[in-house]
C-alpha cells in the first residue's frame, strides 16, 4: 500500500465518488513537484499510487471535481494541503464531497 492514500465519498449521493482525477504534490525548495497522479477507482479510492516512501514536509492533494459534478458543482476542484512529520506512518486523506461543500480529516 502507498504511504499516502485517499478516498472520496459523495455525501449527496451516499456513495463513493469514482473516476475523479487526483494529483499529489510535495513542496520542495518553494516549488510544488508532482509525486503521483491517479484516478479514483469504483470504490472512490486510490491506494497504490506512490512507489517511493513519503518524506517529511508539506504535501497537497488536488481533486479535479468539475467533470464528476458534470460542471454543475460549485467547486470545480478541491485542494487539501497537509504536513507529514513522521514518514514511517501511513497517511490517509479522505474527501467528503457534495456539489456545494466538502470536508476532510486525517483518516487511518
């Protein structure tokens, strides 16, 4: 399993949000570098997209939600910044999504 994973749940429909393009980036020398890219599976998850170990520092994960909402949602994309302080741990970044709101938390 990847050291960083994600899961998108559509809270308006009550089901996983499948086929959303997602990009994971790491901040290095004040520049964002792409670490991994993927598309959520039929269960709304991306579990195996990183081949390398995570590093200590700031990451951001961006979800391209416009096509999922068929360009009718308020948020065409959602970006979540987070810090990793212990690269030996697993970091799960879930997104709870609806056309007009979103929330997140540190998952397990």
